[in-house]
């Protein structure tokens, strides 16, 4: 699957006219991560990561059409998205610390995109067996609620 993802992503980048040095794919727990190394990462990232998000959506749709499997693929450029993920996790950790220090039964995190909500849900499952999480709200106000099991 890694080869198919890499080949498809390179075709997308070539059609977009993006300048890149290499594309590497890694897999962990059915999560595929594609990292693009580029001398001009801003062109691929776009304003607020919008172009990168669009490339990721196109890649996922193409892969689904080819394989009929709904794969979870994260596309990153020079670890831009990974740095954002780390910051989101740090913020979530602060909310968990507040929840524990103030003996709160639950706490709501700020609204975030579906991609980052999924990252937080998985992080909670893997690191805090005493906590559960769900998404509440609608649209751009959709957020994560953390509570004790």
C-alpha cells in the first residue's frame, strides 16, 4: 500500500506543479503518513494549511476509488502537520491536567478540525485508559469532551 500511496501522491504533486525532493511513506496501526520534503514548502502547505488539506483529501479519494478501502492517510510537508499535532496534544494535556487538578468530572476542549479531533481521540485511547472522549457540537464549533469512564 505504501508504494501505491507514494506513486499517487507524486502524480498529484507533479500535476500541481509542486517542487519537492522526495516523498516518504510510513505506516503505524493502519495510519499511513506521507511526508513530502520540499525546498518551497509554503507552496504545498498553502494559507493555513489549506492546500495541504486539499491534497490530502484528493489523495484519500483517489485511493478509495482505486482500492474501495477507506484508508486513513496523513499528508505532511517538512513535518509542518506533525508540529501542529504535537501542539494540539500539548494543549489537550493541559486540559487534562486542569481536569485532574480541579477534580472535574469532564472538560471540553476548544473546537478543532475533524483531523485533529481524530488525533486527540486516538491519543486519549492510547495514553489515558481512565478517560473517554467524544465529539460534541456542530460544524466549526465541534469540539472534544473528555470525561472519566
